[in-house]
């Protein structure tokens, strides 16, 4: 009787035989190789049209990107390079590389730092009252008033006027002989009036008043948009809980418009620090430099005295200051986002 060995009894898939499927010992023909790993699908690759879509997106962005590079980035880089030269007006003058000499001279230029101080006073003196008045006006225009549409339309009139037109109009208002302001003062018996734009003590406050009036509409529109996006249910719930007007503003309104308020205030501070046209039309930096903002000082150095390299160094300092302000604003925004 023929005996059946263990090897013969074990089937092709017998776990005791040491074979794996039809390959015997894990390899082909029972050669005892390593067992093959099961095939698994890899991660899905990028869509076939993704690369083409990215290229197409760049082509669509280029028409808007090229003017920015040519009209903004290019002149900025050229101005930074110009700050390290002794460039002056005149075709026959050669330009030499002088390193940081312009910046060293700028550190000891008391006239520039006086204009820088005046610029900070101007920027803060315009931005803070501008925000407070715009906030009050936005709260008023957010109420259900009669002819509210007309009031909103009139509120943005200063915003629609060019700065040169605003400056000319306010020069007429401040005119010492026939200006509306002095005529009103005489009619009220408060005196003979004064020359507001040429007085050493009144020139800067008069210009700040014009800056507040001219820039308030854009702040009002931004804050009004934030107020309209605040749910009225929150105000109604707070009123039912017995909260007064001030408490509702502090606990409901202000938290809702705070991001918009910070953003528009930061932008206004930067815009006001860079002001040029309005002050130039009103006073041209006078009297005695009392309204000479940094932009006006750099303009005079470049186009009145022909010191292009020195004026470019002033521009670099102002770009650095603006960059710091932007960085502080962005850091505050990021921290505020993390806190939420």
C-alpha cells in the first residue's frame, strides 16, 4: 500500500507546507524566493489640466501685473538706487556712486526732521478726529431718519472732489479779505478776522481742519458698511436685557466694527502721512515751513533745488516708516485673528 507523504498531502495553499499559492515557497517554481507584496494603488496624481490651468491663470494676471511692475515697483527700485548716488539736475552732470553719504547727511538735517515731526502731527491730528467724527456720522446715518438717502449722498461729496479743487475751495474760505470764515466772524462781531493760512500759529490747524473734512467721507462709508452688517437682533436682545445706548455700543456695535475701524484707521494714517497735493495747494509748505510735510520737503529738494539723490534718500526713509506702520498693523491683525 503506497504511503502518502506529508508533502504530497499538503495542498497548494496549505499553511503547513510553507508554500504561498502556486509559487511554492513564495517564489516561482518553488525556488523559495521572498513573497511578493500585494499591489496597492498609489496616491492620485495631479489632474492633467492643472499645470495648464496654472499657466493660464498667470497669463490672465499678467495684464494687471505688468503696469504695477512698470509704474510702481520699477520706480521704487530706481529711487532706492538713486538714493546712493549724487544725482542732480542738469544734462551735463555726471552721477557718481557715493554709498550712504546722503543718509548720513539726512541724519544731521534738522529741517528734514522738523518736517518729519510736522508730518506726524498732521497725520495723527487728521486721522484721530476724522475717525471720531466719521463714527458719529455713520451712527447717525444708520438710523431710520427721513431723507436718509439724501444725507448719505451729501456725506460723500468731499470724497468725490479732487484734492486740488478742495484746496482751491478752502483757500477761498480762508481768504483774509472776502473769505466766508472772516465775513462770518465780522458779522458776529467777534473781530476783524485774520489770515488763517499765513499765520504761524493758525496755518497748521487750518490745514488739519481741511484734511479732516476731505477725508471723513471714506471713513464714514467704511464704518457705515460695518454697522449695516451688524445683526439687529443683537441690539434688540441687549435692549430687552436693559442695556442702554452706550452699553449696546460697547458690547455689540464696537466688537462688530472693530476690524473695519482698525483697518481704515491704519490706512488713513498712511495716506495722511503721504499727503502732498492738498497741503501744496493750500500753503505750499509755508509760512516759514510750519506746514512743510516730508513729501513737500522731498519735492522741493528734487524739483526746486535739483538734488535728486538727496530727495530719493528722503523717500527711502519715508518708505521705511510706512513699512513699519504696515508691519505693526499686520501683526495686530494676525494676533487678533489668533485670539478669535
